[in-house]
C-alpha cells in the first residue's frame, strides 16, 4: 500500500530519461533526515536520479518542511515500512518494467528503523541477482547513544562518517565487537559550505550586527531551562539595541522534526510578547539562508554550529546550563566555542581551535567541501562496479537472533516484522487496501497520525507536568 503517493512542492520533477543516471532511492523518516539523505545522495552520486520515500510516522514532514529543506528528487512518496520492503523486493526481481531496480538505497532513518530495514531488505532480496548498494549514516553531530546507534546501522555497505573523529570512533566500535569496520567510509556533512562570513556590512553600519540563537527541539527539555534561554536572548537584545537578535526555530508547533518538541519556543515567546524588545524576532526558513546574514551564532549543541564554523561565522556554544552529556554541548569540549550568555553580553567572540575544527572535517575554506566526498564516491563506484560484474553479497547485520536474541525480535516487531524480517501476520497488504476498504484505512491512518502528534505534543507533556505537582 503506497499511502498518498504524490509529488510535493519542494520536489524538482526532472524527467528520469537518461540511461546513464544512477538510480538512487532515499528512505527518510523526518525532515532533517530527508535533507541529509537526499543531499548526500546527490553528493556521492552526482549524476543520480533521486527517488524519495517518506516513512509514515509521527515525524513525517509536512509540505512546508519539505519546501524549507529544498532537496531535489524525481518524486516523493509516503509509505509504510512493510510496503516499502515489498516494493523493493519487486524492483530487485526485475519482473516489472514499471518498477525498475535501484542502484543505490540510502537509509536515512533512526537507528532502530535502519536495522529493521536491513533485515527486511535481506529477506526480500534473497535470490536477487543485483541488489542495490545500501548506504546509511548520521545527519549531524553524534553525541549520544554512539555504540547503540552504530550497531543498529551495521550491515549497510557504506556507513558514512562525517569527520576524521567519527571515522576513528566508528571503526573502533565495530572492530571492538568483532563486527568488522570495512563499511565505515569517510564523508562530510552535505549541507556544509555556502557563503563565507563577511563582517563588512555590519562593521560599516550598513545593517545591524545579527545574532542568531539556533534552538533545538529537545535540548534542553524543561520549561524552566527553555524559558531561561529565551529570556537571556531577549535580555541580550535589550542590552545591545544596535544588534538584531533572531530566534531561529526548527518547526511550527503542529509539526515534528527528528526529535519531539514538547514545549515549542514560539509558544513561550508568544506568552512573553509584551516583553519583546524591538530588535528581537522569530525566524523559520532554511538554515543556510539564515547563516548568509549571521554575524554570531549561539546554540546549545545544534549541528548548525558546524555549518556556522565552516563559514567562519563566530560561534558560541552555551554553557549556562552546564556542560553535560544530556545537552550535547560536551561534544564541543576543546573547540574553543564554549561560552555563557554573560560572556556574550560582555562582547566575547569565541575563537575556535584549528585542530578541533580539522578533526571535525571543518575546512573553513582551506580546501573544497567537495573533497570530503571523494572517499565515499570512490567506494560507491567500486561497489557499483562489483554489483554490475558479479552482484553484491547478502546483507549481514551484526545483530541477529543469535547475537541479540533478547533485543532484535522486539525491535523488528515494532516495525511490523518477525525475527526473519518477514511481515507479521496482522500487517496490511496491497490487496486488503483495495477499494472502499482501502480508502477507509487511509483515512484512519491520517486521523491516527494527527491524533498521535496531538498526544505526543500536547497531552503527554501535560500529564507529565501533572505528575510533577
């Protein structure tokens, strides 16, 4: 069952007529992961025709979110996990001319979903002469659940590491459990680059110095901490009336991103609307476009800090709430970017450490960002050649019912699969969704998604607050 198959506003519909194009599919489960997956596909396979699949769930991006991302694709389809696997099986078989096989499949999903897809794909591709090359990785800074997330991604042909630092960590973990680290491939974040910072306009008084506070959906979590950070941003605007302070938001209250945002900053800001200084404002939009006119980026631990540092924009990673693992700002220890709002108020401009930047794959114009994709392009080309000559070996994730019998079956069941990677008996099929019954199920799923979002974002936080009384 393909749910609401449609072309969406952000998609550049380019006819896929060239037989020389590498056919790439990208499966994503949120707006940020779609951005990473689609842009990565276009970087490591520049002549590719990208076909997008959005996995149905709580974080399925809206048309507005997709338009904001702006990544190109031939088409974009919403689908559930079981039907995605079934379609990939039909494509790999080559039996249906209307469903040509893909050459590359990018799994741009959370770790558990990636692992379930690896097991499901291993099943549907059994006996296939030419299965696609499977690629996966992370959308940004990896500061938590490193071993868990990495082992859930093991089994892909390429596990992309965004920096020399990540390459070392990834290989150490895979080798340490005996999984083999040959799949770990150096790469770069696909959204790095852009116009380098030019301090001239602000210095000459052509426009105000622009301070952008890039907020995150889940860091920090508590109302008091989020209200504190919002208050400090407003206070900075009041203290520096010659500056423009922008609160950069990730999503609207009705939308989800990779992480659930239980208490959106814009709601806190609206409640304090009367306190807004005249030089304080909220902003949505593409992060790259916002950075084009940013003179100082402030964040707790957002990957936007790496985008900012690549452009040589002064960047401050806040220490106000401590330097703690749950906040993710511990990742920036040694960067030279740690600072508090008090220090920023007093005029501090952090100076990043060159060695730390290099280890994070930040070139700051010293070399082309494109060079960061050289190794991945070469490795992908070699695998595509192997696929064409003799076919690729079956997918072999580290987690099996032998290595993780108390973990893997439960994980697969959450995605509608049994321990063999086959659909559970109660999963819907194409046939069962035919006609009026299918239309009813589609309507029910739309309603369920809306109810889930409302429950996750409004009801659940309220219940938790009641529990704290």
